[in-house]
C-alpha cells in the first residue's frame, strides 16, 4: 500500500516534469533581454522553494522528535535535510550557470549567494554530526537539537545578509511584488514546476525514510545476533 | 536568585580549574599570536587597505582561537565522569549551561584583551581611544560565540571526533554575529562613530544573543540527559 | 514506607534492551545490593534511578517524586563509576563546590566536617591529582554524603580499594543506614556488599532475575545466588 502510494507519487512527479519540460523548452518563447537562458529560472526558483520547505519541515519534525521521541520523526528529519541539501545544490548550480552567462562570472559574494552557501554548510554540519554518533537514540536527540539551531541560524543569517546591498535579481513572483513584473504564463509555469519538484522531493523523502526504517530493523537483528 | 548562585558556582569552578591548569588558555593565546603573525604574510601590514579590513582580521583571530577554548568546556567534565555528578545534583541543566557559558565568556574575553594590544602594535591600529564602545562589541559578540560554542561543546562531548566536529558546526552558525562584530569593529577602529546603518548591526548582535541564549537554555536539558 | 520505586523500566541502547521490565521497590532504611555480571545493566539501572538517563518505558519514583525534580535530586546522593571529583581542585574546594550546588547553608562547615569523617582533613588543601585511588574514593563518598541525602546510589563503591579503605567505607555506610538512609549499590565484591545489605537483587541480561531479602545463607556462601540462576 505504502509502496503503491510512493510509486504513484514518483510517477506523477516524473510525468509532470516531462510535460513541464516540453512547455518550458518548446512552447514558451525566449525572453527579450536574456534569451534562452531565462528558462533555468523554472528550475532555479522551484529548487529553492523546495529546499526551504524541506529544511522547515525538518525543523518541525525535530521539535516533534524531542517531544514524542519517536524514531519516525528522526527518520523524517534526516530524509528532509538530505533532500533539502540536494535541492540547495541544484539551486546553487542552476544559479551559477545563469550567472556565468548573464554576469560572466560563476560566483559573486552577493548576500543571497553567500546565504545559500552558508545554509549548505550548516546542513552539511548536521549530516556530519549524524555520521559521527553511533548510538541511535543519542544521534536522534542531538541532531534534533542541532536541526532546530540550524533553522534559526539560517533564518537569522538570511535577515542579516539581506541588510547588505544586493546584486541578485529581486523578487519577481506576484505574491511578493504585487504583480505586473512577470508574464502570467511564466509565473504559472514556475508554480507548476515547483509542485512537480515537490512531488519528486516527497517521493525521495519517503524512500529515504524507508531506508532508515530498514536500517533500524537490520541493526536490531545484528545486535540480537551479537547478544546470543 | 538560587539559579544565579548555582550558575556562578559552576562558572567559578570552571575558571578556577582552567586557571590552575591553563591548558586551553595557553593554547588559545599562542594560537591567536600565531594567526596574527600569519596574517602579516597574507596581507601587507602597512597598507591602508589592511587597516580597512582590520575588524575582520581581528575577529577571525578571535573565532579561531576561541574554538580551542570552547572545545574544552564540556570535555573538562569527562575525566572522572564529573558531568554525571553535576547533572545528578539539583542544579537545573540550564543553570549548568549558563555557568559554563559565563566561564567561557570570561576566558574568551581574556584572550581577546591580550590579543588586541598585540594586534594594535603589529598592524599600527589605534584602539585605545575607542576602548569603551569596542568593549561593548567584544562582550556582545563574544557572548554569542560562547553560547553557540558551549551548546555545541555539549552536543559533541561524547564524540571521538569532537575536536574536529566543533569548528565545522560552530563557524557557519556564528556568521551573523561575526559579520556584525567585524563591521562594527572596523568602523570603530577607523575612528568613526556608530551611527545610522551601523545600529542595525548592534541590534542584530543583541537579537542573535537573545535568540540563541533562549534556545540553548530551553534545549540543554535534553542534550545532557541520556 | 517506600522510598524508591521502579516500575516496569525499559531502556534500550540502539535496539538492544539494556533493561527489560524491571520492577521493584525499596523501603526506608534498606540497603539493596545490586548484583550481576558485567553488562547485566547495573550501571544503567543506577543511572535511571539517579535521573541521569530517561527510561524508554516505565517510571522511577524517589521519595514520591520524579527523579528529574530538583526536590528529589536534592535528597539523593550519587556516587558513579567514575568518582566525579575535579583533579585540579583541592579536596576542600571540591566539597565546597558541591555544597553550593546542593544549596547548603554553610558549605564550608559541611565540607570540613566530612573531610574529618572520611579522614582527609590533613590533605584538605592538596589538589586531588595527588591523591591515591583510595583517598579519591573516600573524597567521592564524602561528596555524595555531604548534603545528608535520604537515598544513596552507589556504583561499585568497593572497586579498587584496599582492605583498610573498604573498612572505612563500610563503617560510613553502616552509619548512614543507622540514621535511616536508604542505599542502593551495585557491586562485584559479594562478601563486602552482602554484609551490609538487607536486600539483594540480581540482574541477568537486563532482567531482574531475583529480588528478595538477604538471607543468612548468602553470607556463608556468597556465590550461591549466581549459581542458582546459571550465572556462575
């Protein structure tokens, strides 16, 4: 049952992505100022939205873990962070490709880029801490605390860096700007692609959670064998 | 009141045992001096541009030397299982944390106040006229470093790799505080008053300290109990 | 009157249960000797009783309270496997620190009194680093008894002590029992522990295999309990 849901989610996400690719690459016209490269936004923006969502969800799951002490919350937190880190990488790489073409450089120490890089480092630290603790309950507890700190720090860093002047393009979506700066067809495509990526992310999280569960069971069997 | 007394007892204990052994203090100070020396190769110490980044250099020295100190904070409790005795006592874990963070604040400030004149001499930076506002920045930013460092020292105390893990975890998290401190220190060392935009950085420092102190006090009990 | 109660305690390390459905209670003035092989769960059980570790299931009650309540911990004396004294501090400073942490009215007087009682008054200002194992153990016991706790939890108190030190320790524990304190101690030194104990518990792979009063036969044949449960 669970498996069926998982495969259905993954299949739906994949199909939607293919359909979106068709629209993005073939149906939509080039942008006036930027040419073909603007199409990377359809992945760049949704990748960042997905990564925020994943890190936020991981923070909430960590709070739940500390209250309820159920391993399922811990499994969700680590799955969400890992998927979030992957999408952070996608966001960074797509951004760098765009910057190379439009700005002529791969990287600039712009606040948003800096923030993205710091976020990646903070959550890589989380994954490293998990790796360093062998005992499952201790690992879950300590990494849950770290995950809460990580989310707070990422929010504060975002705020702090926002106070610096910025080279990164400003907000384009109408819920941030009040509309008028973006073609409605493009905006709808950004959201559509976001939902497709979210489906893929959700499927990945579920797969990763299943791995965690299996690992726990395997560990239990191994220990029982040692205890005999 | 009782909470504060217990915290101060823990802080006094940490300071006293550190002053007796001086392990972390000496290592941290020596390291700070070495980095100050190394910077002179990386940048031209007499150039005007170096003066413009002096705040940044100074805080890099403090942050690097600081982790050596912070590593020891909970590791100091490991021989003889002292941590168990502290946690088993009626002292709340948050008082324990506060005491240790205070001790770290004092030790870090000591290292900073020794490095500051050395830095001033080596890099021809005049810091004495701005001592008071500079002290304010030092205390605010060092408290942020002490809180995050003490908390993560507790998180990593049982790890084999704790000396390696602590800097990896601490540095990305303290970036907002470091950024503010660098900015303000540069302004102060240039002899300019803290005005307008720069108050934003002071507010950031205060907010950083408050948020993470509250988070740490709320979560430390979970970390210390098995 | 029940001083200390454990109800259906479970604790896992990973997925391996270190303790399984441990239930017992100890009344005031009793001395429980906690026996078992290495890895049977003695230290884990003591840590749960001391509130240092949370059980996965079940609960501990000390003097009618949960072990993490400050009021319960203030009346609890804990001597862990490590001896929990600071090497850089002197004997007096160690005791005064814990006197302050336990909120004693006169930490210095209590510290001096216990240094006297444990025979450490002559070295009170020497750093603990210079102490022998026996002296450290005595200081640790003074640290655990400093605030006149109603309940004492001792993990292997006789380990690595010579005959004389064991005699001192036994005398101190007898005093404590005579004053109506309750003691739970884990030990491998059967003879020394059984002389003091009023009750005996045996842990076998995390399970409470035996719990009952200490019988006179146990004194004459200390190893019998282990053999009875196939733990010889």
